C-alpha cells in the first residue's frame, strides 16, 4: 500500500515538473518575440522589381511638332548610349547627356517642315538593350515672316540713331505684341528707351527703338529679337531670330537754323564748322524745310534729284547727305551759292557750296542728329520712315503694343 501511494506521488511530481518546463518554454518564446518586436527586427523581404522605361519627346509618330518644343530622350532606371536625332538629310541635331546618362537633350531648335528620326540604345541595369526608334514631323507653315534691321553687325552710328526692325508682312496687333515680347536691347551703360510701332503703309510692319535722350557716346548696344518659332497668326510663322551689335560713335550735332541761313556743326561739345546755307522757300508750303530733329540716314557723292512739278528730272547733285525720306538733303548746289547765308530759296534741301558740302559730307555718319529750327512746317509722319524724334516721349511710349 505504501509502495503504491509513493509511485502515485512520483507521477504527480513528474507531471508538475513537465508542466513547469512547458510554461518556461512558452515564457521564453514570448520574451523572445517581445524582444524582437522591441528592436524592430523583421523577416527579410524580396527586393522590389526594377522597371526600366524609355520616354521620347516628341514621341514616334507625332505630327505638327512645334520647332521650339523640347526634344529629349529619358531612361528611367537605365542609361542611354549613342543617341541621335537626325533630319531627312541625315544631319544630327547637337545634344547633351545628363551626368548619369539617363537623359539626352537637343541643344538646337528643330526646323520647320522636317522629319526627324530617333536612334540609339537604352541599357537596363541587367544589361538588356532597347533601341531608340521612330520618327516625327514638325509644323509646316504656309507662310514665313522675315525680319531685317537697319543697323548692321559691328557698325558705328550717331547719337540719335533709332533701331528699326522691319517685317515683310503686315502683322496684327496681337502678332505685334507677341513679337515685342521677344525684343531685347542691352546697353553697356544704362539707357532709357522704348519700342514703338510706326504706321504700316508700305506692305509690311516696322517697330523702332529709340532712347529718351540722345545715346551716350561710346555705348555698346546689343539687339536680340527672339522670333523663330513664333506663330504670328495670318502673317505666318517667324522665319528666324535676329541679332546685331553696334557702337555709338562721337557726338556730332548739326544746328540748322533757317533764320540764320547757316548750319553749325558741334562735335563732342565743340563747334567745328559754321557754314552759310540756303533752306527751303517759306512762301511755298511744298518747299519748306521741315523743322524738328532729323537724322542722317545715308550719304552719296552723287544723287540724281527730280521734281517734275518744278521743272527738273535726274539733276545731278553732289556730296549729298540724306536727312529724311521726303527728299531733304544737305548737299552742294552751286546754283544757289549767291543766296547761301542770305536767303532761303531751295526746294526743301539745305544747300551749301561745293567746298563746304564736301567738308561736311566727310564727317557725317548714320544717326547724327540734324536739328532744324525756324521753319513753319514741323517734321511728321508724312515725311517718311524716320521721324522718331518728332514724337514726344510719352506719345512714343504709348506706341508700344505692350503698354498696359
């Protein structure tokens, strides 16, 4: 009896020990899981798949692409090699790669009416290669608008010279505003000036820039007209950009006082000439020399002058300096020499002797101001293209198409 009871007790004790061991194991597992949760450790996961993608702009098959649109190829999670964008003649546009070679960008604009073809390779991280391929076409304008300027590259001009940009087609007000947004004048010294659109009465449009006051001597001037690619409405697309750089030369001002019957030439503040002259006959409105600031526009050793109403056609005149487009010159006229310095009898020009005309001619430069005073008829838009200085400054600024 005693032996049986003892064996039962031992079985009970053994079961308790086993249960205690299991409880300890469970506690240990729970403690381990809690520690893992506390330290943030997690089971390793498989790496995300890398997606390599190629993007072409313009895309293959695109049509009527604007010539100033961005042309580029981009590789997502890949690199580019041997990228080229070639035209129908096989000429490739210049371009540059990004530092990691994941992007190629054209550095020149596209041409009008052209087909371009992509070529090159995109390489994925695993070495897989995808070719760049496909073509697109650019817009084909029905008309192109050409622009020109009156001051050539590297020229030296006078202190009253206006800048003119002339277009070979009539532009709407909206197109003029679009053009003007792309016009820039940069000067080596601060100069206040403004663009103004002058009347379109010759089959095209023109915009002038002039300073508020005469140019400072020695100013370096750069003109940039960003025109290419501009849609100018019914006139067409702008054909090309336009740039020029010029220098303002010495100051030479002609003081032309009709009442004195003389001209005085002031160079850099000093009087260098005082010459007897004859101006237009005041009793005939068609022969009056216009008052106001003219500019020297051109000069020629010989000009054939005509005015059939007054009985002469192709009459040669010498040492002629044009100061407006209404027929006004400073030139030699021996026929009026007896009146020079005494009376005004010309047909509107400023007459000098041959000797004096030659002396002045040799010094004249495009853009020199000729300030005529004392006449009864002012210079105006009726007197041709260049009457810029006859327009008051506030009125001139209001002739911009960007005036608010």
